[in-house]
């Protein structure tokens, strides 16, 4: 039982930072400043660590790493977007703040779990 739990954790967390290969890199933007219902049907707030992605399943946990300052944050996909060419993810206000940006930033995404494969 303990070995299975360890293997499951090892599958999602690299032993060294160098071992973490990003799943996707590109430009992140910041969500609307309003609290609103998302495509998943959830009401979200600017204070929730949530994100919009074009194709990841709702509920997916993603570690977002800011390539400009090294900061990272864990977010949950609850919406669809971004709908602007060249952008890969929209982040809530609080997530963007924790990453140290207010408009656009270069980021890399690491998918930690999807709704089909819980952590």
C-alpha cells in the first residue's frame, strides 16, 4: 500500500527540478476581473486559483511556471479559452499575481492530474 502511494506521488512529482519536462510552453494572460460562471458550470472568483485552457479536461490540475521570474502556482482548469491567438492559458487574478504578472507572461505548464486520472 505504501509502495503504491509512493509510486503514484513519484509519477506526478519529479525528484529533481531538472527532471520536470513541461507539457506546454507559451503565453499566459489574465482572466476577467469579474466573478462569473465558467464553461464547466462552476462559479469562480478572482480569488480562486483557476484557469481556462482550450482542451484540457475540467478539473485538471496544472503547475504554471513563470519563465520570466521562476515563480510557480498550481491551478485547476474550470473554463475554456484563451480565445486570442498565441496564448495557451488564461489565469485567475490571484494566480497571475502569485506568478508576478498583471497582463501577459511567458509560462510553461506541467499537467499534474486530469479528471480522468486523479492524483
